[in-house]
């Protein structure tokens, strides 16, 4: 009885969407919480703080989507240009391309005779795929997906921003700053831990790293808001 080979699931397949999702959620929490704290520190009303927070969420989500789409699309354009160049080289210099691929396998430890055999079989099956993977480093797991990255970034940004906005909506005006600040740091710590776990890294270190930079950003923004509020109230 022939058993089917077990398919291993590696974390590298998550790199594309995980990076965009984590970046979007982190920015959603951090930028919205910092905006809320900055406006609240300037002695704005509860309603004005909410308006600023919602506006920041919408603007941030659109900016994240546009930024991710443009940057990842640039990567995709570069990949396509490299693949087109490789197609031309395969058509005009097949022997040279075989030697090039063979040298790569020999450098990785294969015997020259075996490397030649591997090259012959791989190029007979799919020459462009063999060169894309082993010469250019382009594979299905790491290929650029602009739309996926844009949607993941925008969606995760909104999900992240909704957390401090929800706290802002229900928090009393007197305790808005400590409640938003404390809850947002908790959200950031959870996000950092979850992202680290999904990526196979240390959970505690991931949580500490995100929380530290989040606290610094919120403190600076709140300080600027307080200074601005003091300056305007004194005029």
C-alpha cells in the first residue's frame, strides 16, 4: 500500500499576509491611540476626540492600503522584469543558462555530474521555474501579491484602530487618557505576542518590543498635545 507523502506546513508561507496584517494592526492601535491621547491632552471635548479618532482611522486605513499596494506592486514589477529577462536568456543562451544553474548547485554541495543531471531534468520540466527559484529567489511562497497586501493592511488597520476607539467611546472624559493609554498598551502587547507566536519567535520578547515602542510613541504624542493645549489656552 502506497502512502501519500506528508505535506509539511512551514511558517514562511505566512510571510506575505502576516507582515501586512501585523503592520496594519500595530499601526491602527498605535496611531489611533496616540492621536486620541494627543487631542485629549490638548483639552479637547470628548466629542472632538472621537471625531479625530474616527478621521484618523479612515485616513490611516486608506494610507496603509495605498502604501502597501504601491510598494508591493513595485516588487511585483521587479519580479516580472527579472522573469522576462530570464526568458530571453533561456531563448538566446540555453547552454550558458545551464552552466549557470549547474554552478549554483555545485556551490551548494552537489557533485558536478549530479548537478548536471539535476539541471537537465529540472530544465526539461520547467526551465523558467528552475531559474526563478534557484537563481532569482522567486517562489510562490514569497511572490509579491499587491492586492492581498493592501486589503490585509487596511483591514487589520481598521481592526486595530477600533480597539482604542471603542475604549474612547465608553471611557468617561476624566479618565479617558489613562484608560486609552493603558488598554492600548495591553492591546499592543497581545498583538506583539500573537505575531511572534505565529512567526515562531519568542512571545515575551515580541510583546515587550511592541509595547516599548508603543509607550514611547503615545508618551511623545500626549506630551506634544499637552504643550499645544497649554500654549493655546494661554493666548
